[in-house]
């Protein structure tokens, strides 16, 4: 998918953040499953726990940092833009989760970016049936990258 535009923003300084190429690959794999969706532009922002906590509280009422927040873009009436939305990823949370789950950091990041991008496309996991659809899509996308099922062992 050559039309993908990712505004990669790092509000933190860490050498272990995903590269532009990795983000483009992971997002591109998701968008390739939705060829009729013209939205090809998004922002991926890497933040510290304070910024993540603040956004999570303001938008979800949860007073703690979280791994990834998804903010779908809503086109103003009568205007069509190719913007998908924004992903805000808390690096410290992703690192901690990868360590706790004994996963390679790159693999967990791939999962978080794919998960967040699916949310931007309208997928959700509030209802069990919707969660099954979203998680199966994640499994398939990750398997194509050689990454094992991230839900193995989940109760």
C-alpha cells in the first residue's frame, strides 16, 4: 500500500520505538484487508505514562495509563478527507506488558498497532461476538508476520 501516510510522533526519547517502516508495514497489512476504505493517513504518537493517563481519563474516564488509545477521525459534513485517525501509544505500558507476557517487544508493538488500527476502522471488543471477530482478524494479521497468537493463555 504505497498511499499510506503515517505521521510518526515521539513525545518520548527511546531507541526501542517502532520505526516508520515497521508502522507502515503493520498499518498497511490492516488496510490491505479493507481495500475499499480510502482512508490511508493516520498519526501514531508515542507518549509517556502521564500523557497516556491524562488522555485515558479525559476520553474514557479511566485514571491510569493504557497501552493504546484510538481516536477515529470524523469528516466534517460535506468534506471527505483520507484521514483514519490517531493512535496514542504509551511506550512504558507496552514495554511492561511485553515483559510480563514474555513477548518480544516488536511483536507486542505489532499487536498494539494492528489492534489500534482496527479500532480506527470501526472494530470493537465490547460485545463478545465483536471481540471474537476483532481478535480473529488480529490473529490472522499477526500470523502473517510470523507472530504467535497474542491471546493464548488469556482467560
